C-alpha cells in the first residue's frame, strides 16, 4: 500500500489565471492535475490498496480535507470544493503533512526504534506539493527563508532528527504559467524549480518541477506516476582513512604472484599424474 498525499497551495495567489484554454486559475490547473494523476495511476495494477489524502495550506484542523478515514470518493469531492484563501505558509503546512503521516507509526512499530533498520518493514508515502512558487508569507509578513517547525506533538517524534522518514518522498509541481503567451517553445526537458522547496525535495529523494505549459504538466504527471514505488533513501557516511591507491608496481607484483601460483598448481597436477 502506498500513501499519496496531495498538498495544495490554496493561498490567494492561486487565483491568478494562466494562458490556457478557458483561462483557468492556477487552482483549477492544480485540481485537473490531481484528477489526471489519479486516473493514470489507477491504470497500473500496483495501484490496488493506494490511499489518497488531501491537505491544503490552511490552518489546522481545516487543512485536512481527506485523511486516514476518508475514501477516494470523499477525496475527489473535497478536491472540487477547494477555494483560494489564506497565505502561503508552506513550512507549517508541509510539517503538518508529515505529522499526519507519522501519527500511527509509533503504534504500529514501523520505525523499529532500538531494533536496527528494517527496509522490508515500510509504509511508503509520497507527498506531492502543488504551488505557484510565490513568496512565502504568514501573519507577520513575507518570509525569505523556508523553515519547517521542528516541534511536534506526536509521541516519539524526539527520536527522529528529521520531520520525514526514510520511506517518505517529497515532490513539488511549481506552476510557473504566465498569463500571456509564451515566447519560448518547450525544450522537452522539465527543469527543477529554483524555489526553496527544491532542496527539501532532494533530501527526501524526490525533486521539483518548474512547469510553464500544459504539455509540460502532463509530462510531469506521467513522470510522477512512474516514481510512485516502494523504497527507502539511505545516506552512507565513510568512516576511516582512504585505502591505499593501487599503483602500477602493485598491479605488476600482483600479476607476477598470480603467475607463480598458476605455475605451482600446474606442477602439482603433473606430480599427481
């Protein structure tokens, strides 16, 4: 079972309209992207057992539109009823999304604290953030830095350094669609976005997408569907000094030793025969 969480930016800036057919708002584009993702994902036999969650940038508890108890029908209904209101409090919204995912891990024992790592005992999750990449803001004003609040009310959260787990991946669809016709044609390659969330995506093993057209959006959705798979992200740290480099003299001595050993084995065979 894979848990797929859509975190939708519902700030006022998502009301701006892009230069697409029908002049939809960016929130309408985000809704269409989620619906397309679900349809494409359901074609795969691996989608059986998928659980979908829908969250927004609103303040808790209003930010949870479809959580652990809601089914796909409720998810789609809440998606259609989303409205733009509030500010771009991405850090708090993303931290709360991780908290919702991790709320049951202590009870189920998936994290196996004190028992070592168990890569086969997972709860794979994917968080897809859809935003317009505007400046981060809160009640005190505009923020330049992207920060995640580290305090968490979940029991056992102090045992983990990061807010995410090794089986949770973060992706971001940044809608950079302008309200005027594009001057440059798409190159076919979707670059990573320059917003601060890109670094967070890379840490979890995901990536961000800077989307400027409808065709590019469909391409990113197909790419995301392929990336929904079980796995963990592990960072290895080297301990101790570097090994002695292999030089030409060492390799020559090794080859000579190998030839002597081969001659000795041939001599033993002749003696036995």
